[in-house]
C-alpha cells in the first residue's frame, strides 16, 4: 500500500512539474553536449517557429 502511494505521488508530482516547466514564460531548452535540442518549452517552440527561414 505504501509503495502504491509513493508511486502515485511521484507520478502526479512529475506531471505537475512538467506542466510548470512547459508553461514557464521565459523561453528555454535543454541541450546535449553537441548543442542539439533535447527538449524546449512552448515559448521557445513558438519563437523558433517565427524565426525559421523558408
């Protein structure tokens, strides 16, 4: 029972944390050692979409 509660808490916490990071107003991203994007929030995605050249 305790294990189930811990797993449930961790799952909910991770979901809330991901939503908060995604909704953060400052555009930001996580990059790998080769400067490739691993993840970016919605504000950075929108700014990248506006700056792409045809």
